[in-house]
C-alpha cells in the first residue's frame, strides 16, 4: 500500500473511532425529555401514597376501593375507579404518574412517568388533617419534589433537568380538607382562631406562597383544581339536621374558588413564562347533585359503598354493602366521587381549559370500564 493510502486509512480510522465514541457517549448520556406530570393533592388525587404510610388513618387499602380499576383490587385511589387527574392526563396523552412512595420509584421511572405526591388527608395548611396521624400536606409534598429533582439532576445534569421540569405539567388539587378536616372541626385551633373571611385569606396566601415556590422549581404549566360543593358530600348531609346540603360549607368553597382564581391569574400574569390555570367545576357538580337524572345518574345524596342505614360509614370496607349500579351514583363513599362522576368533572375541565394532547407519539393509558353493577 502506498504511503499516501496508509495516511488516508489512518485518518479514516481515527475519524471512525471519534464518531463511534461521540455517538456511543451520546446514546448513554442523553435522555429523551418526555413530557410528564407532577401531581400535588389530597385523597381526590392519591394513587397509593397513604397505602405506604403505615400509621395513616386515611386509607383506601381495603375492598371495595378500586373495584372498577385494573384488576379490581385496592390501589390507593379513594374511589371505585379513576381520579379526575387520571382522566385528564389520559386525554392529554400523559403517562399516569405513580405514587411517590411506590416501591418501584427511581430516577428512570420519574423521567418516564413523573410522580404523584398526593396524599389522603393532606391540605394546603400544615395543620390540616392531623387527626389522620400520617399524611403529606402541600409543604411536605413540595419538599419531596425537591428531593426528586436532586435525583433527576444527578442522573441527567442540570441543563437537561431544567428542560425536563419546565416542560412537565403540574396539578395542584387541595383545599377541601382545610375546611372539612380543619376549620369546620371545633377540635382544631384554626376553627376558633379565624373567621370565615380571615381563614380564607390565610388559606389563599399560603396557596400563593406554595405556587410561587413551585414556579421557582421549574413549574411553568400548572393547573389548580377548584373546590366542589363540599356541603353536599354525603358526610356533610348526614351530619346536618335536615339531611340537605350545608349552605355555609358550600359558601366557603365558593369564596375559596373566587379567591384562588384571582391568585392563579395574578401569578400567571407576573411570574416569568408561567401558564397557570384555574379549573373550576363547581357549577356543573352542583347541577349534577341537584339534577342527577339530567346526567344519567340516579343518586346524588348517599354513598354507593356504605353500611346501609348505618351512617356515616366514613370509609368503605369488605363488610360494606355496594349499590346495585355503581355507574349511577355520584358518590362512591361518604367523601369521594365515583368513577362516573369523576369522568363528568374531568370532561368539564377539559372543555373549559381546552386541554390538548401533548405526547403525540404516545398512547394514553387505558381507561377502565366501570362495571355497572356490584359484585
């Protein structure tokens, strides 16, 4: 071989080695920035955190919770089926984030699916839900999110991590426990420290502070769920002397929604690159409760899972009696909506806020088809 040809071959080999090294290194170190969700919430969004909190009294760990989801066994959701966040996420093509305390949780799971920090009994305020012993309030959930970020940054580096967290979608869905399991219970200090107005201001200011922290941690596209007519959940009805909705409780929800809507709009306007939205389904849920037949339901004042005439049942257990047609009941237990009601709520929020699919190449997680009758 001529000297010139040898030199050409040597250069070619060097270039080939460099190409392979760069390409191989790229394949090892790069991570596709998939768009995922990070969910902060209470029992309406919990998908298994409280099941892993051994001392928590707020549990959905026994049948018949989860009867219309997957294999029909309890999975941590406080319903017979899906949460509102499940359904909206499916519509958007987002993977369903596992619970933070899920044993399978690691950096790769976070990058592929996001994380759900929601915890039954949790609230916007730290003191909310203390009767449940163990639960994650919003402050704690954000603290856990900080730890999650550290894991991801160590895995893919700051630049890719910033991109990952800023592209993600965020859901904040708390507030009902701050009233029902705090302010409206005389055993809590907040119930005699504040008036209705001053407590609402305290709650809204705390919410604003937490949302600002989340923005500082990368949240750019975030939705805050409003409260429904809390005074009409079965528990509130059965505790009233008339069996009707408790007007004061509903008014507190309306005041919170009015204030939270303004907080979210103001933050979205003034925080850099923020697209914060407020999801208010109060009116449609209120209409559903007052006119269930209009929406294909037959019962909107009592739980599908109960002890018959023994009320309040507080939770659903194997000894409970199930209604004949779960798809016709607005409420699954004394506190929480059924899968069918969550479907209606999610549909309303999708319509109001115009959610569009974001992961075009991925198929949404399969949605269960609730069995129409009890087993």
